[in-house]
C-alpha cells in the first residue's frame, strides 16, 4: 500500500452506508467521495456471473466510465458499455428498444448485471430495461446527479415517458446496490446542482425540521463542495427515503409524501416542455412554495413557514416567484387542466401533499380546485 492510500479502516470511516430494508429485495446505498473508482470492490462480491454491462450517456461516459470498468477489471469482472444520448428525450420507447436490442446483442443473460451510470434519465431508463430484459435482470445504480443520488436511484421506480405524460410507463425494480460518488457532483453545472438541491430541501419539509434548519445553516457550503457536508446530507436524504420506501414500497400511502410540490411542478413542467426552460428541480422549488401557500390559504400553516421555505430556496439560487417562469407557464387555467389530469388518475379526487408547518407534511384528499386556482392567480400576479 502506498503512503497516500488510506488505511482500509479509515476508508471505511469515510463512507456512509444506508440499508434499504425490503426483505429479499433489500440492498445497500454506499455514499462517499471516490466510490466510482472502487466500484469493483463493492460490486464484485454481489455478482454470480462475472459479466456486467454499463449503460451511460454521452456526457457521463467520458468522465466516469473508465474508472468503473478498470475497477471491475481488477476484480476479474468483464464490463461492456453502451452509451446513449443525454437528456430527457432518451426516456422514450425508441431509446428503450435501442437499449434492449443492444443489451441482447451484447450477450446479456439472466445473470448479467446492468450498471446504470448517470443522472435520473439513465437510472430510470436502464432500470426499466433491466426490469423487462429476459423477464428481469439485476441493476446497480451509479447516480451522478444530485437529484439521482438523493431520490431517483433509490426506491426502485423506473420508467420512460409517454406522449400522455412523464413516467407513465414503468415498473418497480429495486436495484441490488446504489453507489453514490459525492465527487461526481463537481462535474455538474451550478444550475443542475441547485435543481437537485430542491429535492434535498423536500426531505426537511416532509418530516424533518431539524434537517431543514441544518440546510439553512450548511446548504450553501454543501453545494459549494464541502465534502463532509455533502456526504452527511446525501446519506441523510437516502436514509429518509429508505425509511419511507421500506414502509411503503409501491406508494399505497406514505411514499406519496415524496411528491411534495410535485403536482404543481408537473403542471409547470408540462407547460414548459420538460426542457431547459424549467428543470424538474426548479419546478419542484416553485411547487413547494405553492404547496405552502395553499396550506396557508387552507388555514393549515403560518404564512411565515412558507416565507421561510421560499427565502431559503431563493438564497440557494432556486426560482420561487412567477417572474422566474416563462410566460407560457403562468396561465392558471392551463395549469389547472394539467392538475385535473392527475385528479382523474386518483379516482376523481385531487390528492395533494400539504403541510401543517415545516417538517409536517401530510397527504390531503379532495383539495378544492377553487383554492388551488386562487393560490395560482395570486402567485402569478405577484
Ligand atoms: N421520487 C419519488 C419516489 O421515488 O417515490
């Protein structure tokens, strides 16, 4: 061992382990700086067949693929690779077909493990492909965006988009392992990092006011690159998600809390075309502000709670006001139409996540459209 290499014990101490307890589908999440370069140490012990196929995109493959393949090679594990176009457009039937055919051409067998290296798009697409390939093969998630590291890579939701909406075609397919390399966040554009941060704030708002206060004090340093703060915050979010998923894997109840701000966000995204005009996390930021305003209008929480949420999100560079939305996304009628589409999907009842305060979110049934409309009108006029 060279003088610069950490002792095995000290390396273990610089990793955070989170367990997702789902019986036979249980798995670990390993969080630490540099874990992609030691992927083989963590992956090889889980393999039956020593053949893996790494699925990535044209942005992430050049940055991280070699270190994963080399690390697996040191353990005698073969790793082929498939690289797809980056961006939400890859969550499509055509890219799913392309990926499945390439996996089969690459001699995938039931024992082959798929490695999903990238952000939420690659995780969702490769996870879904793994769930249907040969009636299901294992997937290991190697998330590189903040959003994927704290949310989409954990919990087994996989899927693609339909022309009827996002994520409408998919499956629950839990990964065998999630390796979260916090150093991968250094390659993200600040706007992407901030967008992922909205989902981090969400965990504080759902049921953890102390974590929200921690983010108020430390969130900026964490985003700026403080490695210990990143590891702590990401593992904290993964632990929160692991708890919720262990309780309600298939979203029959409590897991819906993870959709705080998302009913508004999905409507805003639909109006903006799911692209660079408004990133998902940016829509979630505004969605959470609106959820608190609606909660206040319904007499559930103090106005000051919403103001505290809004000022923290704004301080960390996230949009919180109508002026930051493209004009197309400021029309209450159109937004309500998208939201009532959600309503149909919930047996005719509009179910939303509201809050009795910071850290006190709950699932509200039968939220009135008139109240939502009034909140949207006031927000768009402000
Ligand atoms: N991203 C929400 C969930 O996994 O349930």
